[in-house]
């Protein structure tokens, strides 16, 4: 059986950030990532200012990767449209590009990366891969995102009812001009859609919808047709653009936070806390927890103590994001929310600040 000081399962932003920090701290981690190469993820691709600050700590320059600057947010709903400046500069970048850059940085820092291999199950800090190889780790950093790892499943009561969907869509010149520099959030009953321009110039189109809403429509493409039928603005944005392949993730447990863990197992990223995607701070949470978990391990802070402290740290952003998500999804609450935002657009900036995990 292979043995290692630190094993990271999952090579998204959380796992890669932890790998870079550990390698720089003198512990050569082993990271197992099941995708064999660049891939798209269900994600809006919005990088808030806290995510950008954490990326700078990791010596990643999103601008050099082609990230598009964003300085405004626009909410569009059946009640109307509200636009305001963001408190700080943000950016739009595809996860295909971001995740590869992070993994390259981890490799360059000295981490060993096993790609195209998946961990099938774990028993405490011992894991079994899909080819039955076993690895025993002194510390395990669990970074599998929304996916459960057998042996370290999250509480069964959390199964979320939201479905996440994402595809890339080509934009007309008019739509590109309208979205340029903006994160546009279309609020509808049971969910929202987020649009921004990603590094390749196409629109990163991301949807979070209740299972009921998707089922009633009959699938992602049918839901998209319904939504463009309900919103002329959305129809204009997507006119003429073909949706590429959809990526999907089911049962997203928005609002969940890990309070406990077992000795030597640090839960990071979505395995530590799942912030409502509407807030656009999941990547920042992943980077902050990846860095924080790795630092705790380097400082020999017990996993349970660190997990409790991250549970506290993520409380405010997660709770505020949940309040906003619930208000945005339900027409009875959304109408007064949009009214308030149209009178006081600066409230959106306060909301944006309160939903940041920080760097
Ligand atoms: C609809 C939607 C839109 C979103 N939009 C945004 C946004 O615009 N901005 C933002 O900041 N956040 C957004 N988020 C949240 C963000 O995508 C996540 O919070 C973030 O990806 C979490 O990072 P992570 O590293 O924890 O997990 P992930 O990014 O999910 O990475 C997990 C990795 O682990 C790998 N893996 C899983 N299981 C195994 C296994 N058994 N063995 C080996 N490898 C494994 C996967 O292949 C994957 O690469 C959105 C989420 C949703 C659902």
C-alpha cells in the first residue's frame, strides 16, 4: 500500500489551492483528480474580489489567462431591471481555464497530481482508487466538491432540491455589448440564470433551478425555451446563439456547512460550506478553505478545531446568501426586493459585500 503525508481528493479550486500551499510549505501532497484533462464545470465563472485576492496569493493572474473584467451587476426579473456598480472589480473566467491553471501551479510547486483516477471509497484516511490501489495518508483533504465520497458522506438530511446547469453560448454583437463588463442575473420563479462573457468571448450561461421547475419544463433545453418565452431581455441576449453541451449537477445543498470532521480529515471547498451560487462566491470559499485547511495542517492544528473555525467564518456569507436566494426565487418576496433595489441600488453592493468570505 502506498503511503503519503497529505492526500487531496479532488482537483477543483479547493484541492488545487491546498496542494499549492502544502507544497510551498514543504509537504509534498498527492492530489487525485478524476478528470483526465481540461473540462467544463457547472459554474457561473464569476470571480469576486476575494477570489481574485486569493488567486493573487497563489501567483495566478486571471487577466493573463484571459479573464474579462466585470464592474457591474444587473438584476433582471419579471418586475423590472436594476443595475449598479460592484463594490470592487471582479472578473469572468471559464472553469476549464481556471482549474487547469491552478493544477499547473500545484504541479510546478511540487505537488504530485494523479489525473484520470478517481477515489472510490475511504475509510478514515485510507482510500481505495478505481483500480483498487490503496493509499494511506497521515492527513486527508476532502475536496470532491458537490460529490459525496463513500465513507465520508455529508449528512443525509442535506440533499438539496436545486439543479445546476451550465453551457457556453455564442453571443450576437448587440448581446455582447450589453453584457460586457457586467454579471447579469435573471431571476425567475424557482431559480436564476447568470450570464457573463468568459475568456473565449462566449457567454457562460449558468442556471440554478428547483428540481420541480426543471421537471415541469421537461429538461434543460425546454426550460431555456420557457425562460426566453417569459423574458424578452433573456430572449434578446441569447438570440441566434446555440447552446453547446450542457453540464449538470443535481441535489446542490445550498446553505450546508461542515461543523464536524474526523481526526486528520480536513473538509475544504464545497465539502466545507456550500454558498448559494447566486452570490457568486463559491470559488472564493473554495480557495479560502483550501488555503486555510492547508495552513492548519502545516501548523498542526487539529482538523476538528480548524473545521469548527471555518464553520464560524463561513456563517455570515452563507446565511446572507441563503436569505437572498430564497427572496429571489419566490415571486411574493422577489417583488418587494426588486422594488427596494430599484429605489436603493446601493443595497446590492451591501449584499455583495456581506456574501464574501474574504481572503
Ligand atoms: C449553478 C452554479 C453556479 C455557480 N456559479 C458560481 C460563480 O459564478 N462563481 C463562484 O465563485 N462560484 C459559483 N458556483 C460555486 C462553485 O462552482 C463551487 O463552490 C466550487 O466549484 C467549489 O470548488 P471545489 O474545489 O470545492 O469543488 P469542485 O469545483 O466541484 O471540484 C471538485 C473536483 O473533485 C473531483 N472529484 C470529485 N469526486 C472525486 C473522486 N471521488 N475522486 C477524484 N476526484 C474527484 C471533480 O472531478 C472536481 O474536479 C456555482 C455553483 C453552481 C451549482
